[in-house]
């Protein structure tokens, strides 16, 4: 990455906290588009409103990534906040048979990263037709070469959104149920989730994992400082987790 990567990302994309009802509806509409129309992981007939919502949304913090030139929302993710009384989706939809990494984690500091998805206009679908995230792009008219180089890193922008949420909410660890391919992609960046169990069927093939946010940031800083600058907005976020 060039030294100006963060500036280039910010030139073309904006991280938007979905705090209003209007923006939350944009989250749900984008999820419907990705989960129901583009990937077929959800049955569109179950969401007559054209918005994909579930029982965890009210206890979640949501973010969007907006493509500045087109004003389209390119991607979204959420953090499901911890509740002492209720299980997280990872505990419901996956088998956790490696409990050792969870032994010393405070429940109120562990949140689930969820609904991590990128619209098809901003990802490569040729080789990953059922993927929720992307590291490439489809044909998208009227864009510069600089912009094309930024498209593969929308996934990194989503992780930067998660770091902002974690600092605001005092979250120290993330758990997630992810595509095995996403596990592998993240590891190439120095983001090393620890597996908690086998692959299971949940919106496709998914695997449970956990990571400490400070470990993530320290590893990325050692491997690729320029990527760390994007994740932390030049050190503004994630330093006090």
C-alpha cells in the first residue's frame, strides 16, 4: 500500500454510524439485497418489507460504508453487544468445542461481529458467487484506477468500523462465525482469529472464532503499518481497549 492509502480510502469511501432510524433502514435494505437477492442465503419471501432484520438488531451497533462518488451504500456490519442473560448467535448456530481461548474473557467485554457484507458492485463474484465479503470488484463504470485499487479493501474498512464501535462500547474481544475463506484472507493481513469449533452450516459454511482487539491491532502494526493507519484512523481509535 502507498503512504497515501488512508487518504485515498477516505477520498472514495465514508464510514457512517447508523444511529438514526433512516440509516438503520439502509442497513437492513442492504442486508436484504446481499443476503436475499445476491447470495440467496435468506428467503426473500420472509422479508416482505425488503429489509432483512433479526432479533439481535435492537441490541447491536450498526455501521455502513458509503461510496462517496455514487452515494451508494457499499457495505455494512454490526456488533452485537453482550448480554448476561441471553446467548450470542455464535452460541446458538455453531458448535464450540475449543473452550480454552474463552476461559479468561469477561462476558461483558465480549461482543459478536455479525452481518459483515459487501454489495456485489464492490466485490468480485466470478470466483466467489456466494461470498458475503469481497476482495475485488465487478465492472463499475466511471471510476479511476486509484479507485479500483481501493475497492478490494472495503473489508478492511468494515473492520475499522468495528474498532470504532469497540472503543466506544468498551469491547475487548470479538467472536464471529465467518466463511473459512474470510478467516484465511484476514490471516494474510495479520488478523488471526482463533478457531473455536468446526465448520457448520449457517448462511453457508461458517466457522466460529475469537480474537482480542489489541492483539489484532498489534499484529497488523507489525505486519503492515499502513493498514494499521486505516484501522485506527492514524491512531485515533483502538489504542485504549
